[in-house]
């Protein structure tokens, strides 16, 4: 299904404002900004980093505590080590901390530890901590990892090592035990620091050091920004607010970087370094290839920080060899994976789970991504080890499912577990894989209401004539860069073109096939060059087509990168769900009465999706007419529930379920958690439709299950409040994307 994102035209005064700020901008720039929710007061900072006001690193709640601990380490001449991670975000974060802190601590900075991807998992480990202890280290600073390593941090304390964690992954529910935790997920959903990746958090940590000791000589802070841009873009975080600002600045620094290692990498992949694609298709895959193929990424830190051009070139050559090996491995595993998928019943499988004992664990994530794109559902690939009875897996969802949340419901099965909503890594016993598969299918079936994968619609940003394609439009759209999550590369729709002169090619070092041809407008003979990746000449229709494309530049030539095509006679385009959402969350009393009014803050993605679906079905605008709800005190809420159920039992009267949930502002998950606690106390609650009948024992006694059940209830309340804050504070464009997902 092809969907036009909006038919709402940007107001003329908004177009004029954009053109006044940026004369090179045109109506297309203004229209895209308007569609993406960028309004008048935000335009300047969105397009030009110099108009953005950076956020203080001390807005991280525990940054001052971390700086105090560093001050203690300086005074007592303690040895400090950095603990990094092996993907591009973790590698660049390690390099940022190493380079940024060395000028302050000198020989106190004893080194860095990065797990070997093929032998170890993400995060802290007893083995690595013992090695650092032998080197005399008493303070470890993590980057891009550590926020779920409760046991390892406790073990570090027994060794006399304290830990400062800088990370951006999902937080655990229980206290971590670190000296300080620096994680943007501690901040409200729409805080400007919230979308930062691991390297960007490391950069803000170094920025706090610079502000704490401004008199100390050091390298310019901005000299680290080329590394920050690489980590941000490869980690696929949403490029908004501070993340966008750092990426914009970082791309400028990268384009003229003095680093011999980065220049060697750019030369290898024939890139200039000034565009996101130079990182996402050039530098990023090469950095990631080293851990996937070789395991050990320590040479990459040398590559990124060395001043010796010859040494840098030698490492860059080895990196290129690793990348070529990665391509071959990826192709082989992908071929096997597609054969295994062909043996599955995809009509009943809501998630693809594949295993093989010969697969390379480092390649599984990128092949899982390919499966998500091909089959339209989450994919999990696991390498099994018959000798140990363990399996190591990578899960990807393609942005359609919060896979972290889905897998977290089965966390009791995992030995190691961590990641993002759309990319998760874990290990578990091979014998538990069938149980995990069944549980995930059941969870996703419950969440989405169908066992058949729903194809994601192809979204279209702008319709343009073929004659509009070219360098002027490309330069105009380039003003919106860097593209990424939250600000995707614009997709252009062109009607009624023919395909002429198709020629088939095979990419170097790969089995990847692609076809080049000219798009031609029959009436005017206007033509434009195009490339269609993963398609053959035989896929090109002889009839007139409608096409969706993205503009790309290669060696100074603009080309149409074809996303999809259809015969014009058969093509239909539908409006995207919820054409209009009116946002009156800051002044609900002024909200219009005509339309579908949302007067209570949603508490879950399902509740929000319900409103979106209703608005679409009724073809009405959605009017947000609620304010941020008051914060609930979980313990007070529990006491209120106890009182209500106890009084109902004493009076032998019923409780109305819907009234109780509405009055106490509880969602279904929290209510179920509360009933589980009552059950451990011997309290009987009978549900008769909407009526609840309670029998309170004369002397209720806690059981061994009471404390964990109560902790689960309190955690459920905290999770509900987090989601309510999101729906109360999230920008309108984020809610629109949430509804489309």
C-alpha cells in the first residue's frame, strides 16, 4: 500500500519565513518541514546548528556526582580505565573518552577494555574486571554499556573498583549500584538530551569535565565531534534536538578531519565525509565489520586516535579486508536463512526465529534486518553451540514492534540480555528456544490482534514531475540533512514514466544485482537516470509506471534511487492514517468541539492506537484535549487499593471495575499486577463481568511471593507513569509516527 503522508499544504507565511531564513530553500523544503512538525520557532535551529542552543551536560541528574568522583580520583592519583563496547557507537565512544580524558589524567588513565564480540557478550564481565584490578585500576568509566550490569558492578566493589556508567540503553527497574549513572533515559521523553547515543553521552561527559576544570590544557572539545557523528548515525538514534545538533556539527568536522585513520577509511570507500550516507554506507559498516569478523576491536581505537598516517593506513587496509569478509559471510548466512524461512508457516508465525550451529554470531544482526525487510515481521537469528547447550542471538524489528519490551517479558529465560526497542542481543539455553518462540508469538498476537504479518505501507513525502528531478531539487532537500530516524530521506512520487535502456549489473565484492535505466516522460521526452537495487532487467515492466524514489549523488551526478514502482493503470494511493491531529494539550479549554476528542491522557501504545484507528474509521480529526496527569505515588496508590477492597469485603458490597480503574487512573496491566499481590495475601477477588466481589481474610499473611509481586506492581505503576508522560509531552510529529506504526 502506498500512502501520501499528508495533503495539508504548508501555509504561505510559513513558506515565506523559510525562504527568508534560507534563500536557497523552496516550497519543497517548507512543505517537508511542515509535514514533519517543524514549526516557525523551530525552523532556524533545525536547519542550522549555529541557531541551536546546546544543553548543559549537568542536566543529567548524576553528572555532578560523577565529576566529584573524578575529582577524588585526581587528588588520590587513582588509576582509571574505560570500558567500551564493540559496535561503531561503542568504539567511537571509547575513542572519545580516551582522547578527551587523557589530557586531564595522563598516566592515571591506565587503558580501555572492550569485550571480544566472538568470545564475550556486551557489558561488564568478571573476567575483564579482574584484569583491570591486576593493573591497579580502582575506577572504571563505561561507555555505551553497563546500565544493566548489577551483578558485575557488585562484583567490582568486592575487588575495590567503583564504576561510573555512561550509557543510553534501556534502564533496569532496580538500582544499579554504580557511583553514578549517566543515561538520557533518566530524562523526560522530550528532553533535548533524550535521543543521544552512547558516543554522544560520552561526549557530554567529556564536556562536563571541560566545564569542571576549564583551566586545564586539553584538545579542543569540537575536535571530537567527527567521532560523535559516526557513532550517532551508525546507531540509528532519532536525530532530533541535541542529537541532530551534534550530528550536524560532527559532519562538518568529519568533512575536514585531520585524523589520518578517518581519512584512510574515507579514501577506501571513496567518500568525502560530509553526508550521512558516507557514514551509514562507508565508515560505519567498515568499523562494525571488524568485531563481526575478527572479534577484537582494539586496533580500531588506534585507527581513530593515531597521528601516524602510515600506521593508520595499515590498520585501514586490515579493516577493508574484514569488511570484504563480512560481505561474504553475510551473503552465505542470508542465503541459508531465506531457505529456512521457506520451510516456516508464515501464516501463523508472528516472529521469525531461526537457528544454526555454524552461523557466525557477529553477522546475525544484519541478516536479521534483511529478513525483517523481506518478510515484514520481527526476526531472531541464533547461533547454537551443541557443546555448551547455549545459543547467542540477535533480534531486529525494523521499527514496527518494541522488541525489547516483547523479549523483556521472557527475561527469565536469558543468561544475558540488552538492547533497544528495535535491536536486541541475548543468550539463552538452546533448550529454551521453543518456549521463547511460543511466548513471543503469543505476546505479539495479543498485542497486534492477528497472526498474519501486516505489510508496512510505503510512505510518500512529495509528488513532483520528472522534470523537477536534478541538482537544484537535490540541493534544496539537502538542507534537511542529516537524515535519519525521525527525519527520513524524502521519498518523491513521479507519475506516468516509462523505463528505457535497462542494463543489469553486479556490485563489486558482492552477489548483489542491480539495474540501471532511464526514466522517461512519454509526452515530453524528459529523461532522468535511475538505479533499482536488487532487481533485474526482467523485473522492469514495459508499461507506463508510477515510481517512488530518493535522490542520491555519486561523483557529482544526481541519480534516482528507485524505492518502488507500479503500473500506472493499477496504482492507487491512499491518505496516511489520521490526516489531522489538533494539539490542545497545553490549553484543552480552547479545543474545538468538532472532531474526536481525547480528554484523558493515553497510558499505552495500544490506547493511543485505538484513538488513531477510530479517527481514521470515522474520518474525523483527532483533537488532543488533555493535560499532563498528576504523578501517582505507587505506595499510596497501593494503600488506597487495599482500603477499597477491604471496605468492600467488610460491607459485602461489589466494586465496579471500570469505575475503580478510572478513579485511580490504573491501566489493565497495573490492575492485573495488583490482583496478583492480593492473591499472594490470600485475598479472593472474583470478577463477574464489570463487577468485582472481594473476600478479605480475617488475618491475611504475606507469602514468599508477596514481596516480588508487590515489586512488580510498583514497577508496573512506574512504567504506566513513564508512558503517560510520553503521551503528555511528546511532540505532535512523534505521536503521528507512533499512530502510523
